[in-house]
C-alpha cells in the first residue's frame, strides 16, 4: 500500500489578472484536516482574503499566492497587468 504525503491542490487559479480586478482562488487539502489560509508575497501588488482566497489586484507586477494548511504549502505565481 502506498501512502501519499498530504498536499494542497489549487482547484481554481488564474495566471494573469488586470489591475483593479479580482479573482477567488480555491484549493483543497488532501491527507490533512487543517483549514487553508491564503497569503500573497507583496501586498503592494495584490491583497488576498486569508480565509476566502479572494485576491484583489492593486498594481502591475508579479505576486506569489501561497495556500497553507498546517505544515503544507502550495505556491502559485500570478502576473498583474495594466
């Protein structure tokens, strides 16, 4: 029997978002009962609701969205365009 390590999978994601736009990231955690919290690498470029995953693009640039559940993390890079 093979036991997989716990992991997170993005079920809704977007690679590019226009400034002023919003998108709700969705993800699912497998093999762990922890709830997922979201964060971004640069809050000048975009902000994200840590519980719902709703991202709001503020200015052009690249930002990394991180989904974290317990000790498990998954990252996704988003480009914000003008």
